[in-house]
């Protein structure tokens, strides 16, 4: 599971959409961290940042120097357009995803989607997550073999997303398949959330239509809050615009947690002494191991910002209109932050983590994600004394963004 292939040092180039990078970015990250911490990608007029501290500091700047006007995950065809100076916020209508806006629109729409994800609210979800995990295991364990990412973690996470947005839970398999398909990318193109929106919005727009008709009384908090929301000019969101604002929950909640959970169970199995240590006290030790699992295997590779004011780092000044991509997955393997970062160490002391981002755009669902990962690993290990991963059949499709194990077949 670690990367062994080293790219040729001579004439080193890095491009997140390069087929070799998409197939295995880790060797490129090491060279970037060591030799090119502020790497200019001429083709996209974009700088790649690869070291933990640099990314932490840049993402912590919330004064409007960095904005997401072109999206937090712009595709190649967006980056191919060179900007002549600072980029304005998008027009209010038709309103794109709120992460594309600076304050105050970004924070205010985010608040509409956040009530179920607050740190005080999330512990109340534990029983629901545990029930879903055990219902899945009741169905899967008698089969003897199944897919850890899709059949177990994927269905549990997608079921929770259905709960959050107001969809029937029996749609969870369809939601999971739709989101997975939206993350696949052809080399040279990358993933742009907008490309998959018609498929996503076929689930989300009817929720808004229904809630508007039913009176949006707050019983479906995200949809109802978006219907009530007013933009600074006093206008409301139409059905499709409100549905677009739900994409963060719909995609983020479905895709990442299953890959982290499944890869974590695989990593523990690869280190029997560590698995035994974690099993010794699942309640106490799984939350500790979870943080190392997230650091080691979180699949999100990078997020972008567009520079609105000049910013200087390591002697390089980035000018308004140019972009920065923060390589979160590189930061997770930075020797300057973690000792022997390519090793999996279940109880590694972790003071800081960038896997969920940092600053203004910190992951909305971080507390739910941590709880889901913890409970799914605990319940699996409680009920499965021995298991085996079919490593030859595991698959990790190339992606410029979600470079994670889509399939991890397990025998129990």
C-alpha cells in the first residue's frame, strides 16, 4: 500500500492531472517537499504547496487573501483560463456552491447546513450509526466475503447522508454509486463537482421542492434552512440553487469515510501486533488509532484557492489571479511534522492534522466523520475475530482528487 516507484529525478515535473501522478502521487510529493516546496505549474499558472507548515499557514489566512471563486476543486479546463488580476466573487444568481464565495455569504450558507454537525449535537448520532453498522454486518457476515469500502462503510455512510438531507434510507446504495461515479476522472481532466451535478441534483432538488410545498418547518434542518435563507440583496435561493448548497454534505458525507474506515481495517490487519493492541480495549484505543488511520489514508489529495492579494512564501510572491493548490495528502507524509510518516503507528502522537483541511473551509462534517469511523471499526472488530483482505483484488482507481481504495474485498 505504500508507494515504491520513484519518478525520474531529471527534468522533474508535477501536474495533479498527469496520469502517472494520478496513479501514485506519493513519490512526487516527497520530491516536492524536499526540493520544490513552492512549485510553479506553468501550464495552469498555479503554485503547489507540499509542506505541512506552509499549508497550515496558508489555509489559516482568512482575510480574503485566498478565495475559492473558481471552486475549491477546479478542473483542468478552469485552470487553463489565465486570470488577469484578482477574480471577483461569482454572481449571486444562478448561485454556485457557497464555498465559491468569500465572507459573509460563505459562512452564512454554511450555517444553514451545519446544525446537525456541531460538536455538541453529533454524540446523539452514535446509537443510529451503531444500529446501521450492525444491520449491515448482520447481512454481510453470513456471506463470508464482501467489500469493506462499498458494502460496509459505504452503505452506512450513505445511509447517514440520506438521514441528513431528508432522503429515504433505501436510496443509500444509489446515492453511494452516484457519488463514487462522480469522483472518477480521466487523466488530464481532473474532477469538477459541477460535471456530476445533474446526477446529484436529481436526488437533491426534489427534496427542496417537497419541503417548500410542505411548509419547511425545520424538521428537515438543512433543506428548510436553505429555503429560509436570504442573500445580501434580499433574494431567496430557487430550488436548484438550494439543492446545490447541499452538495457538500451529499458528496463529502458519502465518499471519504468508507475509504478511511476500510483502509484502516486493512492497515491494522497488516500490523498484527498493532491490531492486537487496539483489540485489547476497543472503546479506548479505536479513537486513538482513528487519528493515525485518517492521517495515513485520507483520500483527498488537494484543494485550490485563487489569490486575491499578493502573498509571499519562501521568497516567491504569488500574484492576484494566480492559484494555489494545497497538497493535503503530501502534508500527511511530511517528515517535518511526523516522525517516519510512511510508517503506520496506531498510537502515534498527532498534534495537528490537515486531512480535514484547516481555517475557513475546515470540513463541516469532521465530528460525524470521526464518530462514524470509530463506531464502524469498533463494531467490525467486536464481531469479526479473524479476517483476510484479498489484496490482489483491491482497487484504487486513478483520480486527481479522491485517491482512495474504492474496493477492498474481505473474507471473514
